[in-house]
């Protein structure tokens, strides 16, 4: 089944080009034959490296009693820079060479099925060859592209218990820890312990969980304190660390705080401890499987020479050191998980408090809009009285018109032989002017009373708006204080009746 699925998934893959090199560390019982080489690997020499032919062939004469104790042989791509090199269904070697590498080095065929895996991943198992058993390991960490650049690394290893050689393939971007890990493993190779299959995965884990991760969580906690000072007015930061009051005195810059809450949450969730704790558990299981199959303490020491016994002692010590380090990381990750949980809970409280502030400000804004609308409606109602000015103009002309119609009656005689009208014209003005003045005075008195009533209505309107706002804000605060707490309260059990 594995062979069929390997061929099936390999056919679906797309090929990208990456620079390839090799790393070979070989340890012999005669230390003078030990070698550690890392050079570029061309495609025409690829098969020779896989099968140890040509310049890669082992020494023909090792000397009397000299034996190969173990080693590490890797196909390396440490400068993977293609944007799609860690995309699903993508390989960075020609398909025929990739297949030849997997078969010649006895690498796990399942590795082709992990091209879409994200985050830290570790898997180990034995193959089905009882004559020459191999421990298969797949260890990788890849992610989606960021700003068009690929990220991550991947590694496939196969350890032969018969020869003691760990063969494999490793690829990483320049920003990954692969280069540091290879430098580290070359330094360990001088101690004749490079053949341990878990050495390189443990070194990568050590660099991945470097103190920079702890420092990032400490920085995030400082960030949380600043946010708490800005949102909840907790006095736990220095004055120089406070947020600037960009919105004026007593006003918070809500947009900036909201962005910082999201950014701080992203920093806290960087490298989740739970994922790495599960990875450490899988690594411990692989260590136990290796110890059981290799049989550290079940070997007949009498059949081994001094160099072989020394080599087994070195590997045994390295095995214990790796186990101790993995256990150290498990405890460290547990403490980090608790620390992150507290940080996330505090962020949650500040987020809820900020949302409450935003809701209250939105409610206040709605109240202001409603108040302005009421004022506009009231002003419109009041301004409608301006139409009465037209009535005033009509009232000014109405007495004169009325009296003119009166004088137009036969009560006055304007014929040629009659008395001239000019002699009695003063009667028209004597009556018209007092009546007009009386009407204007009555209108002014009425308008002043109306303006006074409008002022009283405006004052009542403002008081009603302020009272309505206070009532709404009171209910908002009451609801907030009853549902959002920054601590857990424990209700005492009721006393027996």
C-alpha cells in the first residue's frame, strides 16, 4: 500500500528548483579515518552519493581492526527560497531523483504525504524489514507564505541498526534553524555520536524553542499591562509606557487600542506550547523505540572491542542527554502554557472592557444624534410661527383697507359741487393709525409670550435629554458590572435551614 500511495502522490507533485548539497559524517573505530564533509551536490553526482560510488565510495582499506561505527549522510537544501517550495504537492528535486533517494536511503515513503502539513509535526515508526530494520522519522514545520516568502523546514530520516548510519533529507529556508542545527550536529559528530537518529531532531527542537520564544511571551505580558493601564486604568506601568491620549483629555484612542489587542493576541499565540508538548511526547516514544531495538544494555560486551564499547557508551550518554533535554522542554512548555493562559485571560478581560467602552460611546453618540434630531424638530415647529409674520403684514393693511371701504360708502360725498374731501381726510388717519398700532402692540405682546414659552420648552427638552442619557448609561453600567468581572467569585454554600 505504501508503494502505491507513494507513486500516486509523487505523480501529483510539482517540481521546483532548489540548490542541493550534501553532509556526510562518518565515524570509525580508528578516529584518524573520521570524516565530516559538506559540499554542493550536482544532479549528475546525485546517484553516486546515494549509492556511495565514485568519490563518495568508502575507503577500500580501513586497516586491521578498523570498523565503521556509525555516521550521518544527508541530502541538504538549506537555502530553499522558491515561493512554493513548502506548498502542498511540491517537491524540490526531479521526481526520478526524489524517488531514487527515498528507495536508496530507505526513507519513509509517507513523507510525500506530509507536504500539506502545517505547524510542528513529528512521526516515527519501524519499517517491515526484520533482517535490516530501519527507524523512520519525519520531522517538519512549515506554514503558509508570508509576504510572498515561503517559511519552514522539513526532514526525513532513516536509521539502520545494522550499519549504525542515519540517512536522510533535510530542507529549510535561510530564515529557519536548519543551518544552525547542521553546524551543531557537525560539532557533535566529533564525539562519535552523530549516528543517533534523534540527535538532529532534538537539536532542531532546541533551536525552535530557544529563549527568544520566552522573551516574546514576556514582551506580550508587558504589552498587556500597558493595555490594562489604558483600558482599566491599572497603575502598573511607568508614565513613559502609557498610551498617548490622542483623542484629547480623558479620551482613549479606540482604534489603536483595538489593533494592539489583536496584535498582542497574535504574539501570545506564537508557537503554542500544546503543539510542541505533543511533539515532545512523540519524540519520547521514538526514543523508547530506538532504545528497545538497539538494546543498550542487552549487548554482550565481551564481543566488542574497546572502540566499539566506547562508541556505545557515547551513544548511550547522548541518548540519556536527549531524553533529559526533551523532558526539560516538556516541563518548560507546561509552565509556558500556564503563563500564556493567564495572559490570554487578561487579554479577554481587556477586550470585553474595550467593547463595553465602545458600546457606551456608541450609545452616547446615538443619544447625541437623537437629541439633535429632537432639537431640529422643535426648532422647525417653532420656526413655523414665522409664517405669522405674513399675517402681521396683512393686519397692517387690513384696517386701512377696511376704512377705505367705509369711506367709499355714501356717508362721504366726493362730487364736484360738494365739500372737498381733503378737509375730512384727517378722519381716515385719525382712526386708521390708532387701530393699526393697537393690532401691532397686541401681536408683539403675543409674540413675546410665545418666545418665553419656547425658552421654557427648550430648557425642559435639554433636561429630558440629559435625564434620558443618564438613565441609559446607568443601565449600561449596571449590566456591565453584573456580567463582566476581572476575577472569579465563589458563592458561599447556603446554610442548612
